[in-house]
């Protein structure tokens, strides 16, 4: 295994619960979201959400449960699909 193929879980997560993030891509349901048709858009590029929780997939990748409040959807996203945003002043 080359260094650039190391599981990302060998390092620390990019985001933490409570972080404000923005979707870099439009995301469609791949069949893993209950109550949503396969192929239906669940997040649009530019949507803003907050990391609720962090899990892993195959013990190799971090999956961030992101609450897209305006869409009323919690979507599992990879770090490469997100951009961190600054929090408003006076919040932490």
C-alpha cells in the first residue's frame, strides 16, 4: 500500500460535530436514504449544513452526518464533498 492510499481514518477527521459546512456538489439519493426516491436530489451544490456526527465506512473513510436544516435532511457526506465555513461571531 502506498502512502497516498492510506485509509483516511489513520488521521484525524477534517470536521467536528457542530462545524458549519457547505456542499461542493449536488448529491442524489443512491438508495441509502429512506423515504426518498433513488436518483432524487437530496443536497444541491452550495447548500449549507452542520456536522451532527462522524462515523466511518469500511473502517477507511470518515462519513460526516450533515444536517442540512433548510432541506430538512441529514445526509452522509465525505470530507472531499464539503467545504468548511466560518461560524458567526460569538458562537463556538
